[in-house]
């Protein structure tokens, strides 16, 4: 897929699942010029990255839902943790120096394809449209599957206090802290 950042075109691979985001560019020894990877998240948040098993230095571009660049970071192989920016919806990884060469700065706009925007918006809308019953159903299902007693107690407590908490925030927290369950969240 091609994206436009300012006046430059970047050919990107899409990482929009937990597995593809986790793999990222690990093990790659090079990227072609004007290429990279676009990480698409289910909802805006502050996402951190690591460079474990990444063999090449990169520019990381943190982008909000409106396509505005929030943060640009230079990252180097084996760097432990790169902190993201609040309200990040997308992250682009490309060759180190690409942003400088193409005069890309904070506040610049990134243009995604309409198809990718629709997919990202649909996933976010699914979580935003949860009602209290959706959360109860999900928590009840999880409670039956959880072997860890401590986590089961947390889920049970969450069920009992649902009338007093913001269930949307609870749903987002579950999706964030139990990433292997995101697929189940979207299939309720």
C-alpha cells in the first residue's frame, strides 16, 4: 500500500493484527528506499515500541486518527524501549533519515488509502459501540476460560461493579491488557 507523507510517497506493508505488529520488521537486514511498515492499532492510545531483533536503524513516525504526525523518533538496533505519543492510531517505521531527507516534521499530515481508513474506523467503531451487555457477555465468557484465580477474581469484581464504572474504558482496558482476546472482542 502507498501512503503520502507531506509531498513524499512511501510504500508500506500493513501490520494490523497482534501477530503482525509483534513481528514488525524483526529479522530484516534492509528496507528498500521509500518503503516501510504501517502499524494500525484498533483505537488511539500511547503505544511503545522496542527494537529487539531489529537489525536496521529506523525512523518511527507516530500519527493520530486525523493523520497528523505527533512524534518522530530515531531508533537503533536492540534499543530497549521507544515511548510513543498519546492518541497514536498509526505508526510508520521507515529507514533512518527518511524524515529528514523528505522534510517531514511534527504536525505534517499523512494520507492513508480510503480503504485502510475505513478498516481502521470500523474496528474502532466496534469497540466504541459496545454497550453494558456486550461487556458483561465478554467478561462472563472470559471468566469461564481463565485458569488464573487472581485474574478470575478481577473479572468477577468487574462484573459486579459494572453499573458503577465506565464500561467503554473497561472494554478498552481489556483489549489493551489481553491482546490475545481482541479477536473475541470484535466477534461479540
